[in-house]
């Protein structure tokens, strides 16, 4: 087979599942032989003419519309720091390709921040890759099974009921402040085994550590570091206690887990606890608020849920598909990677647009219709991600959201907006309403 431009071809290195059998060194256009023997041309990313989107400042619906318009021209979109994938198939494939690594560890560096906080970030399960990640995930996973989270359902109902009790007589509330923000902390504390008197501490740490995602790391750094170090001290103390006196909680389970003599060290336990607090708090808060904002705009669907509590599971999947609190994630090519007909040079940043994938008409019939009774799709909604970093707390988050939506629908069957919904700035990583004023009744 002749190379493009008559240049020599070289046999490729191992190129995983997304492959081309031949790679041509040093040229933008690379000829390769597809499995069906059709000649295919691979183009270096930088040489592609791509539609461009700068999503900075775009509100979520505008962002989805902009990426969808770009997606009609090409499956790849150029964005300020790299490129973006937006179709369901591509989003899943990139997240499942292990040579595309989590970009979490490089985000602070890209914002010009270095030092101990960044090193610490790189040791988080969210940022780890390869055998280190597999080991940590294997050791932590048994503590996150659906069975482990099922036992928390009565506690979840108790927390929601108490939060609704506090606003029931008024018949109105600001849902973000009164229900969504306080809801996940007691659950995470119960899961970890932290006592009620420390809920406030955890809530403050979670808020400060989450500043990492607010695109202002340089200014937020002192608050982030203080919260991390306080949490670190607290958890080390807890680990010491649980080692001598185990309880029925996540920390004791993680301490007890042992596979072929392998155990989580104290540092790893501390790091996992931080990851759980970080990944499991603001996400659930914002997702509940996003889901409720959708229902406030679709009273017919809310009435349907109130009359049919068994639709709660479908309601969670459909609201997460329609308005996910995590709209995107990012990957870095750890080496030169060929995917479809494009060569992604090592170091390429790929924005993975979960929000746009969730509206892909090829994956979801009538994708813009909001319908909690939608038959299950073969394509999963993408707000929990996919591949090796797929949300470890997905079954816990699903249970939390199912219990909350079901109870809120029972206790507030008639629901209406009591003012405009205000949204967090679009640049915020974990996103949702900042204010959701509601009036409700009867039933509470
Ligand atoms: C609705 C709520 C939630 C959403 C939307 C969500 C979303 C996600 C997404 C998209 C990822 C993958 C990020 C990536 O691939 O770059 C992820 C990872 C993760 N999530 Fe969640 N999450 C939620 C709740 C939770 C909860 C409640 C917990 C724990 C209690 C949790 C723990 C984790 C952990 C530990 C990871 C890292 C997994 C790994 O890297 O292997 N999440 N989550």
C-alpha cells in the first residue's frame, strides 16, 4: 500500500480498540487500511477545518444549541483549549478509551497553580489512571454497592421529611437554600459514620473544597487549602478510631476491605473520604435543584409523579438527561491516539460534552421532549459519565434523588414558581439554580 504523498509508512505502536493498522510518521494526512479493507485517511486534529464554539458565558441551553449546530457540520468542534465531542457515541467512546486520561489533575496547572494542593489533587481517584486507579476502585467499590446504599433509604426519607416540615406551614420555600443544600451532607456523614454535631463542619469543607471548580483557583486557594487540611485532620482521627472500634459505616468497610492481602493505607482512606465528600455533595445538591426546576416548568409531569410514585426512578434518569448538574468533563490524550479518522496528538485536551450527548437524537427518540415515563433507552443518560471513572456513587445518588423527588411530590403535589429561577454562572463546574422560589400545597 502506498502512503499519502509517497512517504513511507511505519507499523503502529499498540493502539487499543480505536485503531488504524498503519500510521504514517510526520504527516498530517495518514493513509490506513480499515478492517473492511477500504482505504481511510487519518487527519491530524490541527489540520481539520472544524466548526468553532466558545462556550464561555453561554447559558446551558445556549451551549447545547451551539454544540448541536456545530455537531451538524462535524462530529468534532474546536473550543478555546482543544476540541469537544458532543455525540452520544463519541462521548462514550472517548470516556471508555483508557489512553484518554482524566484532565482533573492538569486543570489547576492550566490555571497557573502549582504546589502541594495540585499534587494532592493528582492523588485523587478522580484524577488517577492505570493500575493505581484500578486498585483503588476495586478496593473501594464494595462500599458503594446498591445494597450498601439501600440501607440509607429510610434515613434519606427522614432527612427530606424534616426539611419539608420546616417549611410546610409557610406553603412556600426557597428550595435551594431550604432543601437542596442541606440534604446531602447528613447522608454523606451517615455513610461515612460522622456524628450529627459535625454536619456543619462537613458542609463548610465541601463548599470550600468545591471552589476548585469555580475557575478562580488563584484567589480561592487559601480557603481550599485550609478546608483540605482541616478535613484531613478530622478523617485521620476517625480512621484511628475505626481501626480499633469498627462500626457499620463506609470508613469501617473501607478499612475492612482486603483483597489478596491488599488494603487501603491511611493516606488512601483519607483521600477516598475527601473524594466522596467532594464528588457526592455539590453534585447531588445541584442535581436535585435542576430536577425540581424542570418540574416547576412542567407541572403536568409533576402531577404525574405525585400520582405515580413508582415513576421516581424514571423521573431521576429523565431529569438528569434533560438537565444534568455535570454538563461536561475533560480528557487529555496521554499519547498520540487515533479515533475515527482523526489523530489526537499527545497532550490534546478533549472536552466531553455530557449535556449535548444527552440530547443526541440518534440516542434518544424525540430527545428534547421531557417525559418521565419515557421507555428505557438502550443508550444510558450520560450525566454520571462512563468508562473507568463512571460515578462511583451513582447508586447512592440515584437513591437520594429518587427518595427526595418521590417525597417532595407527595408532600407538595401542587407546585408553582414563586419568583424567577436564578441560575449559577455558566462557568461553574457543578451547576444548577442558585435560587428556586416555590409555593406549594396542599399535602405538605
Ligand atoms: C447526581 C449526583 C452526581 C453526579 C451528577 C455525579 C457525576 C459524576 C461524574 C460525571 C463522574 C465522572 C467524572 C469524569 O469522568 O471525569 C463522577 C465520578 C465520581 N463520583 Fe459522582 N456524581 C454524583 C454523585 C456522587 C455521589 C453521591 C458520590 C459518592 C458518595 C460520588 C462519587 C464519585 C466518585 C468517587 C467519582 C470518581 C470515580 C473514579 O474516578 O473512578 N458521586 N461523578
